């Protein structure tokens, strides 16, 4: 079992939750095409409908420790909340926040990054935050640190030109050669 109160099942490596009090215990997993049952000794501690989503998570709220439920209960934070807040800043910020939320299949693990990015808008201004997000919206990976560094170094104020990766050269064939 992993240290995040989930067990990995099958070739698809889908993760299913168990009560957090069982972290570190050796558990028995029995699964069929329809269900996943998890046992601690002879006691069934969890049952889930089988999912075939590769590297996905199936989590029951009652399996989470109280501190993990705090975000949802106290602040009513969820994926839609962060996307709504980001959309108020701009489309590039929405794209960055959406990518961060999708970067980890367990949304709650991304909430601190999203909060941090949105708070940068109050520290630097929403206009600067949007410009910083515009700089990285097409990067292969986006995270809080990237946005923070852009703002700290004032890179959001620099004008960037699109980079041409292939220099024009007489020996490089164009799209007409591939018809």
C-alpha cells in the first residue's frame, strides 16, 4: 500500500482508497472485472466499483484523514471553484490552473498550487499574473514556481516574439514535399 491511503490494482495501476488508519499495513486485495475488495485480515475494509482508468484514483471521503477533508468542508474548494476564480483573471490563467488541476489525478493535491497562483494576482496584480501565465501556457509543464519566478524577475513585462525553431535553409523541405 502507498503512503497516501490508496492501494494499486491491476495492469492499469488504478488506485483505490482504504481507511487512512491502515497506512503501512499489509492488506489483501481481491478484484474481479466489476469490483475491488480490500481486506485487513478477515475484515473487509473497503469495496469499490472497478475502474480501468490508467493511473486513476477512486477515493471515498470517509477514507480521508480529517485534514484532507478540511479543504472541501471549510472552503468548499473543488476543481470548478479554482477554474471560476482563474477565469476572472483571464484565459491564460484559466489554462494554467486547469493544467495544474489535471497534472495530478487527485485534485485535492493540487489545491495549494492553485491557491498560490491565484494569490500572486493580489500580490502583483491580475494583469501581471495573466501576462505571466500567457508566457507559460504552452510549456510542457506548468507549476506555481514557474509563475512566481516570472513575476519576481519581471519577465511578464518583457515582450516575447514567437520562436522559430527551424531556421530557413535551402535543404529543408516544406509541406509541399509531403503530399
